[in-house]
C-alpha cells in the first residue's frame, strides 16, 4: 500500500490534497519521495513565510528543546515575557494572550470582545453582537463557522451559537448601518485570503476604524494570514495606517515549525480576563516562545515586508502580462496573490495539477482562484524561474 492509499485508508477525508508525497523542504523548495524538487508557492497558507527550516529558527527551536519544552502556564517561564514584549512593541499593542492555532486566537478575541462589552461598554448580559464580513474565513470551530457565509463550512454542524451578524466586505456604510447599542466588535480580515484573495479599496479599513471609534466598537483585525510581512507591510493594516483595537496573529509566527498564535489588544480589553477565565495548556510554551521571538526578529532584521512589497509588485505585473483567456483577473498585495481563472475554459484545480507536474506546488481556493504565496525569502532569480513555468502552463491550457 502506497502512502497516498494508506492515508486515504486511515485518515478522515476532510482535505483533498494534490497527489504528491512530500518528504523534505529547504528554503523555497520541497522534495517528493522520488526526489523531484518543487517550488513551494503556497507556504502552508503563509505559515512558512521564512522558508522551510530556516537555520536560525531551527537553532532557536533546538536550543530551547535542550533546556525546557512544555510546563503549562501554571508556572512562569523565562521566555514568554520577552516574546510578548517583542510582539507588543512591533504591533503597538499593550498586552497579548498566547495560544496555539489561529482559530484559538480568534476564539480568544471573541471572548475578550464579549466580556469587554459587558464589563466596560455596558451591554446587557448575553446581548453582545460581533459583526463580521461575508466571505470571511477565521477558522473552523463551531462558533467561527457560525458566522461564515460559506454554506459547506456549516452544513451538518448546527446548531450554532448566536451573537454574530454579517455585512458585505469592502462596504464601510454597511458596517455602520449594522451597528447597534449591543455591538461589541467588528472582526475583519484586511485581505480575505480563503475568500479568494479579495483586496478591499484603499481607505476601507481606515473608514471602518473611524466608524468603530465613533460608536465605541472594537476593531479587531485577523492578520493570521496577512501579518508579518506577507502583504508588503509588517501588518496589512499598515497599508491604511490603521491601529486596530485588537490584532490576531498566527501562521508565520511559528516560523513554519510549530503552531503559535496571539491575540493582542489594548489594556482595557485584555484586562477583562482574570485567572481561570481562559487558558491553554500549550499556549505560550517555551518552545513556541523561542520560535515566535526569533520569527518576529527575523521578519524585521531580514526586511521581509520590504522584500514582499518589491517582489510582490514584480510578480503581479508578470502574471498580469500573461496574455491568456484563461486568466480572468490577477489581484493581491505583496506576496499574497490570487489568479482568478475563467471557469468556462479551465478549473483552478486542473491548473494546479498541471503546475505540480512542472515543479510548482500551490492550491486552488474557491475552485476558481489559484493562490501564489511563496516564502518571503524567495529571490528574484527563483521567482523568475517560477514565472517561466507558470507562463508555460497557462499558455498550454490556452492552446
């Protein structure tokens, strides 16, 4: 029995992977079991922004592993505080609460917003509402899929908790119209990643921030996928010069080595938590803190946001220059790019499979969009080589 057959036999079929078995990675490349090399143009949904097995991240992990791994938050450890201080300093936030996965950090933000609404804003008990956007993706827990507009994410999993309201993305007027005295927060992705790399108009987040401030509503930005340089700024909110009331980080924060996430916010929001209100056995463990601190440091020291801005613009222009009826539109920011294909001519899945055959790995989203999000450490020469392959595959389909 081969690996793919074995996985299909014993693993729940909640994913539909491309038919390739990966065994090794380094930098922007991964290799399959037959030794074939591929460009990683997905970066594990931006979790591998620093590249596979970045030597400084591996060194930070192994050094910490030789001393202390997990003891839970029942005790103080020596590197949680430096990690959180670095994250707060870079984000301009007052405090942070460490978790593991992005979905856990989103759940943390929801709990913080609701308790803040009751204890600080004065919303009546159990009446707090959180506004989200159509097309959002914040994770897959029961409460998070409750406010998804994607029916597949919800089908068969109800009943769902109440207290959420959806408005159209990129529509600040709709946000303001939806706000009531019970509104605790507006939870939004600066760019909708799983929604198809949907980039809002310039000024959208700024307008939302002003509306939230006017109505005493928390603006919480989910930067799990867009944060830490991916879009050409340290945080995607920086494109609109916005400082949200809460910020959610994950994926790249773990350096592609292990799950690390944070909910960061201002003091009056974070101070609603008291001992016993919330927790995580593994959240803020020494291994996570060592890697997270190094990931933050490397992002700044190696100027990854600046690299993403420069190469992202170059990459996007190269994709836009491909003359093909297959390509409907190219959109994105930095090295988070989506190519929407003409579904009448080809499916995104078919193109991803063809790219795989030629040595490029990525995945479709929403069946019509091919995502290109390589590690931020990719060089221009490596990007040029990948562009040649992408152009060839698109032209083959056009023919």
